[in-house]
């Protein structure tokens, strides 16, 4: 009999006033008993509506049915059939707007906690399985992956399982991309990401770090090295600043730099050599997941006051509901309908405040959200010593400037078709944030997966 409780089994988590002072994982995960109880809420629908919202097509009802029977390792194997990073996805995917929003149980109550179950299964397998991935027999073909983020890792894994000799070229000193430098430890422990990367190494994937494609070698030079197809999953790591006077003052960060120093370079550790400003009053400009991450990190780095400055209302916030909820619990103050006008500083050019203006919402703009309109005479100042810009990123221009024949759009993103990741340059495929601009981990993974299938088809046709 299904469990007809209208609500999800709650997820244990650290208390807000404890966790906002440490970088340990906020949510603690289900126990086996909780997982079985939650899995029994699934109705195992024949038409599987939840799968329509999953970019990597995880066999959701099938893995949940195995969890309900207590067959946790079998459930993990079922997820691994289509997803290379289940422990990651279970933690950071926006399930509420993807798989769970299609769940039938959500019509008259809360949907099945698909993400929590995926996380439980992946964690259980990591802690209890003794099996290691085995490198398949080589098919004799070489492929290259540019970027070791979620798109590149997914593409690499799928191609390795098909027998390709896969080499991943990563600009940083650590593989993982945004999973390592962008998402904080308290949301995604780095040991979990490293475990997923180690699995790819077991499959035979080679990682070459500190290798900047476009500088170390160009795309064309990689083809000259014998790679038959190349996937570009280099992400969108170029920060966008606010565009107001004074934003080059001391104490103004891009969220990208701030999070990289904390997450990848471990600035939160007492013995860290990484310089970072331990501000006391911080404003984060923006309303997405990156803004929430930056604000929650600032709180943990010792800030007494942390503000989210967002020019629309709470209804328009693009961040995950869970991240907004956690930020509020941890003491982050939200300044809605507020737009920055100027970063104020003292005679030493250190930030002293952020001049802002109240906004009101007008008619919808091109994004479909109501356009913020300034309220005349509503200027005010927030006293601060640090401002963090979290209003978006774009792809680094290096690859497009060093790759003749590779078409990009006005935003600097590589032009590639959604279905296969095919670009204007023969043999080059692309996906993830390098194509879409900053988006979610799971969408990048879906793009990497589709590109891997297209690359396999491309090489097979080329060698007929």
C-alpha cells in the first residue's frame, strides 16, 4: 500500500544559529527508514510524468520502487544508468521546478521528495558499495573535453563507457568546475564531487589540469594531436559587475571571486593562505542561487549584517526556494524592490555604503517578469564595508577568439543546437553554460549527455 501522507518526510538539518557559523553540510540526509517511508509515497505512475522534467532522464519511478523495497544499491545502479553525478544532483538540482513539479502527489499535497531520495541512494552506495567502475575495452578513438565542470564530466563519462579514450582539459588546478569553485561546502561537500571524479578516472578518463585551451593549445591544435571530436564545456566564469559609480572601491567583489576564494581555495579555514576580506556589513546584489551562496558564505565568514539587494519582489526571485528559506533562517536580510545606485567609499577608497533606490513593478519585460521602475525621491543608503556583485556571468572570450569558424552570439556564448550540441565548426560540440550562459548543473549535464551521443554518432559516420 502506498504511503498517502500528503507531506514529504522532513529532512534533518543543522539548527540555523549553529550552521551559519560553520561550513559543514546544512542538510543531514535521510536515514534508511526515512528513505523507505518517503519512497512509499510514490504511486509508480505508468506514464512517469516526473521523468519529463529530468534533463538526464533518470528512471525515477524505477529507482524509487527499489528504495521502497530496501534495495538501495540496486536503486543506485538504476540512477547510474543515465546520471553520472547522482550525489551532486540530489543536493543542488532545482527539483521543485523539474521532476518534482510534475509529480502527481503534488496536486493535493507535496510531491515525492525525489531529490532527497536520489541523494540518499547515492550516499548509501558511496558508503556501502565495494564495486569500482571498470574501464571498458577501447574502441580506438580519441575525444577531448574542454572543461571539467558538470557538462564536461557528464560527456566524458558517457563517452568513456562507450569505449572512447577521453581526455579532459581543465584550466584550474582541480577538476569539478563550478561544483568545486562555486557551490559552497555546506551545500555540496567537495569530497563527494571528488568521489564522482575518481569514478570517471576508474573508467579511464584522463584529466589534464592547469591547461588553458586557447593558450596552452587551441582547439585546432587539439585536432592536430589526434582527437577526432571535441566537446567544449568551459562554462561561464566571466563575472558581470553592477555598472554603478564607485564599484572599483576596496571591498567590492564579484561573487565568482568571493566564492572561489572560499570554496576552492578554502579561505574559511583558519590556516588558509588565501587572502579574503572578513567584512562585518555585506550587501550581495542579485537574487539567484549564486547570490544566496555568497550571502550565506559571508555570514559564515563572520559578517554581523548581510543583505540581499534585489530590484524585483520576492515573487520574482530566481533562486531555489530551499536556498531562500535557508538564507532567511540564517539571518540574511532581504531588501526587495531595491536597486543599487552607487558604491560609497572613504578617502582611502574603502567601501562605506551602498546608495540605493526603491523600485516598483511595472509591465512585464522580455523575460516575462514585471519590469522594475524607480520610485522618485526614494534614495537611501545602507552602511556597509563590502559589496558582492552576483548578477550573472558570461563565457570567457578566449576560446571564441582562438577558434576560427566557431560561431558565437552577441552574449559571447557558443552557438550550438539544443538536441545534439553541434556547433558551426566541424567536429566541435558544445554544451552547458558555454552555450546557455549561467544556468543549472542538471541542464549542463543534460547538454553533456546529448553531446556525447552526437559525438559517438559523428565519429561512427566519419569512419564508415
